[in-house]
């Protein structure tokens, strides 16, 4: 004789990180902003005048230029639940091409558009493989990561091209109209506005969030998933190429190994900005804060002669914090809310 | 907000108890608590009189409670056999899994259910119906003392339901206690001895099914008199809007040709697996057909382009709400806005502040949506209310043709009636409606014309007058040559 | 009566059987096709350059693949659970250095060094696992983070120190050079690890549960699988294997500083991908992963022996990786269409 | 071609060099000041070679009572040094002693530093002249390049044969210049029997270098000798040869540190290799920096300064100071060195 009785007062599970929850996102942004202020405070107090000097501000910003620029399109890609690890290699390839074309007597005014197109094509290849063949972008871009870097060496081999016209290189490390803002960073600011509008205020942006969260449902709502994804990769390629140009000018040098390994820092910045690696969640402001945070912190630490290895550790820890922070606080709140620790519904962990 | 309050349910061995209630009444929530997935804030679950604190599904299972959840919970990459016996594989020498034995056991189970499925076949690519069957096999494999089924029949068609009921009866004879949830009231009366009615998380009635009839049950669930379940008003039928010609997709359906006129509701009936959803998908451009054309108002659509179909004025309310209908993580308003992105742009080309919220709240009121905040993830809503959001987001596009696949799958009588009223209203306003449904009463009650599909072909076309249960069933089971 | 019919033959039946037979071939096909590609490659290259087949070269290929293949095996455990471990390169690096330190500063006996190395690696695995499994955060981010942190700790610890072959016992170094019946010793470690993991994943309940978790995490919870514990376990295993790889690295390359194994995680992941382990979990085998590693290593060695311009090597490597996964996807697509056409005979 | 092309750059580039020479005119004298802030910025902070050389630098700075400090990236990427240069500039160091990862990438930053009154000395690996005041040259690139060929030729013997080069990264400035001179040396009639078949790149990565060596031996079965002008490369190559049956048959020489290669020299894998004393290099660089920062010298050709134990040193053409000829290490002398 089996007999099951229930007498229950059930409260509904609120999956704490379900959905594009403004409040929670806001929370994480405020955290990054807070951390940023902390970093500045730290820098200011430990090495005051040096840190606050205009020249230093300048070097903070210019150090981040390429990372910041590439982080913009990559944010969109990751919100769309894809990833592009080949960005740094595209950067390398394009600056190598600049050197090559320059050596072959091209005019810089011709070279720049040319390499931007090449970058777009590189992105297009990623896009085709991901959208047409339906390959996982992680795998694809690991492949192109190797291939584009390889092509950079094919193009320029062991040469370093360093005789770019001074009017360009001077722009590269010059500052904007008397301010201490480096020219490359101005490029970033302009792009940032554009990308912000696109991601957060237009239909394309809405579609990107939707397909990031549930591609099939987006398709059933008439969102041109494949097309948008394809163009996201193209844009990312082109912007990475732009970053390549900036890089070549900023360092007055084109080499096949330009920007090697940069991709990890860029991904780190985007994720640190609170963008979900599963797609469908994120905010560009968060990413920008994260970028400034990373730059400021690294600078403040180097000013205090903290060694490179510790910097690596700091970068990593920040990244861990960026995901642990929200999740842990959420679960603590959950536990407090319902006196007895209830297992919150599992959030799938995906690659 | 509470999903269920102070509920007491007693399951006696050898008894099948129905748990009835509107969408969002709290049925699934109770199931989740009985299954140990969700911990009640107060109260306990007692098995054989003693209090059991379930810390997880495993505990519930060990206490002899087997559960079929509302949504299939299967492992697509693994074989049917492994899905059924996960974590309980028979072990051979050296604690290694004995796959032969595994497949044998599961084969027997499936035979008991009378379905011909290969245990070694991966669950990937099974139809919703077959997935549901695997779920049932899994629950049965426990020889549980308590079997809880949350809308197991939602995706099943007649004969599969009958098989399921036979199994339930044998279990019942063996002294198991069964809790059965369904929105198909006739099923409740067919299989259940007692019924607990739930409204807004509270028990409003607890009695024997023998002592009540459908109307009373409905009244207790909805809390009000419910007029006609199929309020079909005859709209005057206009010129043809949607023409489908010789549409073919190898292996799924073959030259499907029909038309739908203004103000007309055409039903696509047939057995699960007949390929009706696939026809819908092909018309809307989700899948590219191998041959044939779709024409709306004389404009032939570019195959395989949902955007094109939308522009032409087609809307599709898909069969699988959670996967295809909605982006569960996004808010109600974002989901509503998704089909109107172009229209929501202001002159600057950006989406104006709150324009989505406005759109959403308009439709929410029109459809009497039960919601907390429009900025809540749509996943917080119960099945029925989710369906309303899907309807809303398509009606917002003011389509010429609306394709609705399983309009009331997993939706309670109250909402069902509303949805039906809405459909005939829309038809009345000159909308052409193509309805796919596995529920015969719905088909007969709502359709002006019935197209019956059998194994990928249109077996027969029936006018409202000729359409009766027998004709449809015979056509659906291939007992008539294509008309 | 609610729905539309009485007893009727379910259309599923015939379809179902065809599906099975096909699916089976696909599943098996993966390893088979890898072996095929490998064979073609070897034949083609040795026709162009017979020396490719000489004992020394084959032994070298085996030795080169040893470490990446080992990492790939570990990576497979994690990837089937729908996770990824990018920190293996750093774990390998720091363990390799630890190995050096154990010999150079404390002259620990060789067997203990192996145990020590594995445990050392496992510790980092625990760190990853706890964060991923308990805090329930994406492993890609977590292990990207630990990739930095562990490497940083490594730099910090080594701080410019280099441990040379001279500081390590010959018995240990000779593992990399000696052969048993003409077969190099080092790869044996990988093979043993591969077989163990292979059997566990394929034929044990725990193993199958890992696949289940990767296939549908939510369902895994409902099925009463101890997801947290299993995922944690997977990361510990991957860490331990990376640790073992670190020890082997030390014995093979002799010179140890903080950059050992930098970026090797990408090779491991590539191998896994080429080996047909689904990045989104739920399917794939260690055999595939190991074959993938072997294929990539053979390609690299072929490029060298065919005297390809070094500047071209990397580009070709990348292109081939793309080709591999592209071809695989293409075949899968073709097969899906086949399936449909097949079932159409029924219609 | 429209706009700015390479051709119309040629003319422009010459100008900075011109200034460089003119400013040198004002000769100065005197002693190195106390308490100078001198910062060392190696290619890679955790590269053993630089650990040694910068140790030398530290000793020197202590000797003339300055403040020593050592910062640097942990990767060899061209750009990563720049942010360090910027911070050092911000910190208003008196002199920066740098070994450049990229001869050009660091120049703009260094020019900023110089503009801020900071003296810049390069060691081990030079930058473009406008980037620095002095370059401390471990050994004239020419000597190094040629002497390594001579060394190998001697080991291989008159009958000659195929040889290969195992370099660092394809972009390593000094390796590439040395290799140029090697090729030039090889073109001489007396080496007509030596045939350079391939230049492989081990990227100063132990594993890569090891496998590249492997590749060389597989691809060129009758290879007679390998030159590896990088400490990482030669060690890896030696270890591979030691384990393979090519040991002793294939001669190996190049640049390496005695501690690294002692065993290989003793067991005959390597007959002889060469290197300067990195410690002395750092030592000299530090003194040069001190002298510059105290205005003892300006960096003009012909000026002299005393570099502690190394005694009087003179600034040569193009602002270079030479450390002296490299030492050749072999069985006979290797035990006399410890670095
Ligand atoms: N994760 C959640 N967060 C917040 N509210 C929820 C959540 N899940 C369910 N609810 C709410 O709890 C109530 C009960 O939900 P439940 O799924 O039990 O209803 P139901 O009776 O199963 O409905 P249906 O018949 O459609 O399945 C509904 O109002 C629903 O909106
Ligand atoms: N029993 C089955 N076994 C295997 N595959 C099936 C089965 N039933 C359906 N399918 C797959 O799904 C396709 C159509 O099934 P589906 O159930 O979507 O059709 P339907 O008529 O829309 O049924 P419903 O809409 O009631 O689910 C078939 O062509 C087949 O690919
Ligand atoms: Mg429910
Ligand atoms: Mg269907």
C-alpha cells in the first residue's frame, strides 16, 4: 500500500540569470566601473603625479588602442553566440601586407583601402565556413588563426618594413588636436558610438541578441540569422584589418608577427565586460569599462614596478572574477532568499 | 509570487489521479516538487506515511517515484536504450557495461508499449511523438510505485494514447499510484479514477471522476461558466490568398497542392509524423522544398526565405513553442517586437525608447495575457500564456495568411476556447488561416475545409459538411485512395 | 475520443531501421575515415620522399605526437561534457618546470616524480573543476583565466631560471630516446592513458554519464546524475593528464623554463576537433582525438621532409585543419540528404 | 604613383641621421654622478641569457652608486616593450638600457623618452640609430657571422658538404644580420665545398627548435653541419643530436652559454662554440648609460669613458661601443667559465 501525500508551499524557481536582465547587467557594469575607480585610486595614491600626468593617460589609452578597436565587433560576435579567434592573425596579415605593398611602391592612400578589403575577405572566409558549412566558429577560427598568421609570414617572411611615410607614423603616435587623447584612440571612440547604436538601438542589434539566445526561434521569427552572422564576421575582419593599420603606424613597423597572441586579451576584455560566452547577453558599455579597467590597472601596476608575470596573473584573475562575481553573488542571494539552500536549476555549461 | 499554496494530494496505490488546472495553475510546479527538482518552502512529501526529504531527483527515484516531465528531457546524442537506462546500465564482467543486455531490456520495454523503435537508434531525429514515447518507456523502466505524468499525451495521436493507457492500466493493477496531468479532458475521464483541480496554485476540488462531467470539471478549473469550446462563426469566404502548388520535399512530403482563401480556416489533419509541420515549415521558408511553388496574392515566394514569406504576409505559429516559438531568455516585449523590427524603427532608423513595450502591452491586453512584468523573461510564463505571446507577435505583423501548428498543444480549456474564438475572429476579419492539429475535435470544430495528410501526401480533402470523425480517420490512416 | 485514430501502423518503423544502420556507419566512419586520410597521406608523402618511412622518422613522429595526443585524450574527457579546458598548456608548463625542480633541487626518485607531477596537475584540475562545476560558469572563460594565472605563477616561480638536461638524471631523459623492441618508450605512456580513458568513457556508467551531461545538461540533472561531481571529475582527470604530459615533456625536451608548452592547448583542441569530438559535447571518442593528433603531427613532419619553405608551413597547417573539419561537415551534410532521399522510397 | 609612395620617402628619411651626428660635437668630461636611475629593459624578462647580462648591469650600477631596476615583457612580441618604455619615461628614469625586440617598433617610444631627457643605450640587439644614443655591440656582427662559419668549416674538414642554419625567430634582428655575413663568408672560394641548404627557425622555443633539428636531419640525410646562432637553438639541437645516431657525424656550432652546453662539449656532441660574456655586456652597457646620463659623454664618435673593470672604452662609428671578440669554448677551456 503506497501512499504519497504532499502538503507544500512551493515558491517558483527564478532562474537567477535567465534572460537579458537589465538590473543584473547594470549590477555587473557598476562592478566594473567600481573596479575601474579602484584601479585609478590605486594608481593615483601609489604613484600620484606620474600616474595622473597627461603623458601617462596618453600611454594608457594608446596601449589599448588595437585591443579596444577589435573588442567592438568581437562583442557583437560573442553576443551572437559565435567567436572569432583569428582577429589577431588578421591584424598580423594586414600589417604584413601593408609592408609588402609599400615595398612594391604602392601609395599609402591605396594600401589602406586595399588591406581593409583583404581583412573583410579574411572575415568573409570565416563567415562562409561558419554559416554555409555550419561549422563551430571556435574550430574554424582556430584554423584561420594559424592560417592567416602563416600567410603573414608567406607575405613578408623575415623582413620588417619600417620606412612608412612619417606623416602616417606620426599620426600613429600623435595625439588628437592638442588633447592627450592618442589619435588611434579617437578611431576607437568614433567606432564605439557606431557599434553602440547598432547593438543596442537597432533591429540588427535586437536580432543579434535573439539569435544569440536561441538561433532557431530567431529564424522562425524571420531574422536573417545566417546573413547577419556572415556580415558580423566580415565586419570583424575589416575592423581587425583597421587595427592592423593602426598597429603598423603606431609602431612604425610592419612585421609578420605583429599582434601575435592579441586575441586572448581581446576575448578577455569582452568577457570581463560581462558579455555571456553563451551569447544573448551583454552590453557594450560593460566592455568599454572592462577595457579601461584592464589598461589602467596594468599601467598602475607597471608604474609600481610590478613584474610582467604578476600582470599576467592579474589579467587572468580579473577574467575569473568577471564570471565568478555575478554567479556567486546570485547564488548567495538565492540561498538567503529561501532559508534552506535549494539547488538552483542548472545552467548548462557550454564551450 | 507563489506557484502553489498549501496543496494536499493523496495518491493511493492502484489509483489513477488526474491533476487538472488552467495553464499556470501550478501543476508542473507541484510535479517538480514531487520529483525533488524543486524544494518546497513549507510542507513535506510523504511516501508510505513517512516523511521524505528529496535532495534531488535521484532521491525521489530511489523512493520509487518516476516522473514524465512536460518537456522531453532526453540526450539527443545517445541511443534510445541508453536514454531509458541512463545510470542503470546492466553491467557485465569487470563492471563494464553489457550493451547487448541493455538493448534487449529496452527492446522488451518498447514492445510492451507496442512501438517499433530500434533501441540503438540515437534520439536525435526522432519526432516529438517518439521522443515522448521514449520518455514513457524511461518512466516505466523503473517499475515505480508512483508514476507522475505531466501532459504525456500532448504530442501523441490516438493509437499511441490508447497504448499508453493500456500500460497505465496494467501498472495500476500491479498496485502503482499514478498522477496524470492533461488538458484533454476526455482523457481524464477515460483513464482517471479521481481528480484534483487546481486554480492559481490552490486546490479547488478533489473528488471521483465518476461523480462529475466535463462541464463541471471545466467550471471548477476556469472558475466560471465556459460557453462553447469551438465558437466558430461562419465568415464569408473571399478570393484565394495562399496557393501551394506541387510542393515536394524528398522523404518528407510529395506534391502537396492546395489553396487557402480569405476568411477561411483550413485544417491540415493527419497522424503525427505525416509531415504536416514540414509542409508548414516549407511554406514559411524554413526548409527549402525540392520542388513546387508557394504563391501569396499572386506573388510567388522565393523558396527557403522566411523573411520573404513574412513580407508576403505569412505568419507561422510553430509547433514547438520553447524551441521555435519564443526566445525564452528574452523578455516578453523583446519577443513581441522580434517580428516587427522594421516597423519599430523611427525616422533615425533606431528603435525608439519603449516602442516595444507599447506594442507588447497593446497585444497583452488584447490577448488577456497573464504576466508579471513585460520585462520578465517570457520563460516565466506558463505554457498557455507563452502561446499567447507567440500568437501576439505574429498577429502584430497583421498577416494575410496565418499558419498555426498545433494551436492549443498543452493549453488548458479556458485558454483553448479563447484561442479558438480568436482564430474565428481573425478569419472573420478576412485572415486566411491554415491550422495543423492532431486533435480531431479541434479540426472538426474549427475548420471550413479539412486536408488530411497520410505519409507525406494529401490523402483527401473534406468540406466542413463531409468532415466527420470517420472520414478523417480513414483518410489519415490511408484507408482511402487519395481523392 | 480525443485524437484522430484507432490502432494504425506507425510510419516510424521502416524509417527507424534505415536510420540506425546509417547512423552506425557515421559513428564508426569517423575513426575509419581518419585512418583512411592518414594512410593516403603517408603513402603520398613516401612516394614523393621514400625517407619519410625510415625508422628514425617514424619514431620521431610518434615522439612528437606523444604529448599533444596525451593532452587531446584529456581534453576529450572535458569536451564530451560540453566544456573545454584551455589551461592544459599552462598546467603542462608549470608541471614540467616542477619536474625539473624536483630533480635539480631535491633529486626526487623518478617514480615519485611521475606521481608528483600527476598530482600537481590534478590540483590545478580541481581548481578549474570547482569553479566550473560549483559556481556554474562557462569553462571557456574560467580556463582562459587560469591559462593566464597558472602561466603567470610559472613565470614568477621560474623568474628567468632555466633547468637544463644536465640537471636531470640520465635514466629519466633516456625515456625519450630508448626503445622497447624498436618502439619508443614515451608514446607507451600515452597509449596506456588512452586505453584506460577510452574504456572508462565507452564502457562504464560514469563514462556514459559524462556523455549524457554533454548531450543535455538539464536532462542530466533530472536523470539524477551527479552533474557537479562528474564535471569536477572530468576537469581533475584532464588536469592530471596534463600533469603527466608535463613530466613527459621534461624528459623529452630536457631544457625547462617558464615558457614550456606555451600555446600547445590550441594543438590539443585542434586534434580533438579533427578527431571528431563534438565541441558541443555528447559525442566523440579518445581514439578519434588521438588519431586527430597523429594526423596533424604527420602533416607537420611531412611538410618538413618535403622541404616546404618554413614560411609556408604554418599557413598550410591552418589550411589543412580547416580542410579536415570542412570535409567532415560536408560528409555529414551529404549523409543527412542521403537519409532523406532514402526514406523517400517509402513515400 | 599618386600620394606618398616609397620613392618620395627615400629623401625624407635621411634627415634624422644628420642631426644625430651634429649634436655629438660638444665634447664633455668628468665623473659618473651618484644616484642615477638606470633601468634595464631586456627582450624577455625570463630569458636566462638576459638574467645573466642584466646581473652584470646591476653590478655596474651598484659600483657607481646608481639605482638599478629591471623590467620587461614575458613574451617576445614586438610591441610589448613599448608600454614599458612609456612607463619608464613617465617615471623619469635617467637612462634606459634596452635590448630591442623590434629594431623599429620601439623607436617612436624611445624618441619620446629622449625628448624627455632620458638617455637610451641599446645592448645585444640594436634599434634604428635615431632611437638610441649608444649601441653596446657584443661583437661586431661581421666577426660573429664569419667566425661561426670558420669554426664549422674547421670541424667539418676539407671535404665539406651540406650545412644548415637553425636561427631564432624569422624576425630576430641580429640573427638575421649575422646570417647575412655567414652567407657572404660562405660565398668565398675556400668554402666552395660547404653548401647552405636551409635556414630553419626555432623561434627561440625549445620544443620548436628541437623538432626543427629533427626535420633538418630527416630532410637532408647527408647533412654535415648545423650553425645555430642562438642559445636556445643550439641547446635544443645538441640534445637532439645527442639522442640520435647522427651524434658526432653532424657537427654543431653556434652561440651558447657554457653551463648549458658543458655536457655536450664533454661527450663530443659539440666540438666547439662561441659567445661573448653576457655579464660583461650588461656591465659595459650600464657604464655607458651612466656616462651618458652624467654628461661624461654625448654619444659622438671618438669620445671615451672608463667602464669599471673593463677599463677605457671608445665610441666607434654610428655610436657603437664594441665589447670585444667572442670567446670560443671547447673541451680545453670550458670549465674555466661559469655563466
Ligand atoms: N521559472 C519561473 N519563474 C517564475 N514563475 C514561474 C516559473 N515557472 C513557472 N512560473 C509560474 O508559476 C505558475 C505555475 O507554473 P506551472 O508551469 O506549474 O503551470 P502549469 O499548471 O504547469 O501550466 P501548464 O498547464 O501550461 O503547464 C505559472 O503562473 C508560471 O507563470
Ligand atoms: N515516428 C517517427 N519516426 C522517425 N521520424 C519521425 C517520426 N515521426 C516524424 N518523424 C520525422 O518528422 C517528420 C514529420 O514529423 P512531424 O511529427 O513533425 O509531422 P506532423 O504531421 O507535423 O506531426 P505533428 O505536427 O503532429 O508533430 C517526418 O518526416 C520525420 O522526418
Ligand atoms: Mg505544466
Ligand atoms: Mg508537427
